[in-house]
């Protein structure tokens, strides 16, 4: 039985295209180097139901999630692929403030004491988060960038709204997660 989780590695993204009918197409994963940290905060809407002068039930609904992913440095390729940055004629990365961001999926791996787990988040959008820099002094501090990622649930066509799924190192498709486009999960019943 797994007791602890630690480490963050093997981050990747892939472009998500949404057709007019709402169906999604997932592109091939692209590795993202330099990940340092990840925080995921789920957004849950709750509505209490009262009867007979007491609370008898609470309806809970997952409405999305927010991730903050810290990197030592974001690549220009990533910023241009999902944030709408553009390369100018001299090859500079240019932040275009009125650019449309692109939907993407996001993958990350967390190690555990008995196995590793890769999480696939099916539909996201992102903005640049904080950028930290400080002067060098007696010791060198590594500066960093962050992405603020919004997670959206996707419909599976059977009434289920799905945000993400986990693939454990013991699963047969574990190696494929970083090389093949994901699919919306299907259920046996």
C-alpha cells in the first residue's frame, strides 16, 4: 500500500481542439522541462438542502480547478503554443496582450514510495503567473516562472463530467501517457 507521494517530473502538454459539436481532439504530448512545484485547488460548489428545520443533504458539484505550476524557466515554445505569444522577425518571444489562449491538456508525474502516478488533466487554459527574480548575493537563488492553469470538466457523452484521470506505473498504458494523445475515459457500466 502506498504511503507517501513525493517529487514532480515528466510534465507535458498537448493542444486540445474543440469542434462545433463540442467533441474534443487531443494532439500529441510535448514535454515541458524545468517543473519545480505544483498546487491544485479544486473548485467545489455546495448547496445545503434543509427540511424539518435541519440540514438533510448537501449537493456538491465540481466546477473546475486551478493549478499553479512553478518552473525554473518557461520555454518560448510553450508560451507560443498555449499562451498566444509570437516570435517576431528576429526570433524574440513577444507577449501579445490581446492574443487568444489555446486549450490544452496537461500531464504530470508524482513519485510514491511504491509506484509513480501520471495524472492527465483533459482540458485547461493558462495565463502567465508570477515571475520571480532577485539579485545574486552570498548565495545563488534560482528564480522562476509560473503558469496559472484553469481546469475545465469535459463531458463523456454518457452524463459524466470528467476533469482528469490517473495512470499508475503498474498500468499497461503507463509508458504511452507521455507519447500518445489521451482519450476521454470510458466506463464498463
